[in-house]
C-alpha cells in the first residue's frame, strides 16, 4: 500500500479554499449557475477512459492518482458543494463519491461517512479584522501546484508530486491574513496528514505564505509534526514551493518543488524530493495545450510505499477542448519511466514480491498511456 494511502508517509486544494492556490484554474469553460439565497452550489461529474500500452494484468495505471484504472471506462468523481462566503460567518461542504474519494480516504480511521466528505469547515472573518480569517474543520491541503478537481488543473492526470510527495487534506484549525497588498500568510494546527481521527496524540504545525505580483505568484508551505501511529517520536517535515508565471493571457507556467523527510524512531530518515514544470498555452478561447515534465526521487522507497528505491520521471502532453455550458474534454498522452524495473507489462511480476494497492510491482522500466477525460461542472451565480 502506498505510504500516502496508509497515512504514514502521505506524501492536491479546492477552489473554494480561502488559502491562496499555487496554480489557479486555467479559465475553465463557462458553466451553468445555481444559487439559492445566501447559499452557493457547485458540482461536477468527471469520467475517463485510459488505455495503457503495457496492458497490465492488474488493470491499474501504476503510480497514477485518480485515473488509475486502465483499459476501461471509469468514474473519477461525482461531487456537490455548498458554500457561503464568510460575512462574518461562512462555511464550505464538499461531498461526493468515486475512485478519487476512495483513494483520498483509503486509510481514514474516522467513521465511513468521512470517506464521502472532501471538505467540511466553518469560517469566521471579523468585519474589522483587515482580511483575517480562521477556519475550523476538514479542509484540503495548501501544498502542491494541482488540486483534486480535474477542471481546476491544466492536465488531466495528476503529477507524481501530487500523488506521492504531499498530503490530500487535514483536520484542524487554520488562519490566513494579508500582510500589505501582495503577501498573504497563514498558520495551521492540524491532526496530521490525511486523517480526521488522529493516529497519535501529537499535532502538525503548518506555515504558508504567498507573494502575488502582476505577472507571477510565489507560494511556500512548510509543515512539521509526528505522523507515525501510536507514537509522537520521529517528526515528518515537508517543504513545498510553487512559482506560478502569468506573463500573458495566452501563456502561463508553473514550477513546483517538494522536499520531504520522515525521521525514524532510531537513527536515520526516509527522504523524498522532486520537481515539476508545466506550460499552459490557450491557443483559442476553446482550445488549449499543456506539456508537463517531472522528476521524483523516492530515495528510500518510502513515499510510494513499495520499498523500491527509484528515480521516476514523466512527460505528459494534454490537449483540451471547452464545450459550451460547463463541459470540457481532455485528450492526454503520458510516458512514465524509472531507473528500476517497476511497471507491469502484461502479467510480469517482479521477483522482489512487492505489492501496492495497484497490484504487484512489475518488470518494465516504463509505462505509456492515452487518456480521454470528460468533465461536466456548474457553479454559483456570484
């Protein structure tokens, strides 16, 4: 099982999250609107077909997040959100189902109902607080250059960094506050990585900061705290940074870097780190293209939870077409390769006898997929 899924080394944030996003949505297609009084509604249905040229016997695209099933039609997620902007009190509730929700909460200790709740928090924004806001509840992480919802990203598949280097969500309290006109700071005290119900008595402390200029935004996140079940020994640390470049209306890009470590109870630490870059070109109001490249070093085999010490790279090219009324389609080719035999090809199985939730580790050093994703979504009138 992956370390992220197990909650022991988990290694993307909702558009409704008040913490500044590192890479905002690339101007999605116009969507139908729905509001009722002070309550705003939004939602989406996301499905795909993914063809894996390796024809893995397990039926999984290895090392993927969300669009993990190969050579079949699959539902990524169906989601409904209710929200009210803090004035001074607000809230956000996101719930749904599908493969993405299963993966996000694959080892949640809390009752089963929390598997279907992506976010549920209340907000307080004092009228004289000069932009200060505090939230309490379950909320998605501020780490990373991508988010959980496909229509909020440039590519259809998630990056290796999103999948293996950072957490999905937290439960606790967070505060955000502007400092001047361009900087927004934040601090969070949470149970840990991917758990509503804590796995120890310790807490994780997080710091966030975003500097926003006319042509770029730079976001930094750091958190530290114990994440091992039943003990507060051995802290896990993560530094995440994303530079979003917005030079023109047609050209955007981002650079993302992560460095994580999980200290052993005894000597030594488990370490993972990597970098990703993507360029988004809006060719016409309806058509866009996004190449993405990435390198991830799972130095100790800890982040992916396999024990396979490997360096993984991927290259992705995504074409998008925006239909009217909140519908978009993406056609994507992706090539992953490792310096170690890892990917399944047919029924090939590694003699290492190592398994993940996607099946046994294979004998191939590369994997190629072609995916068609369809996302329908709607948003509030405001």
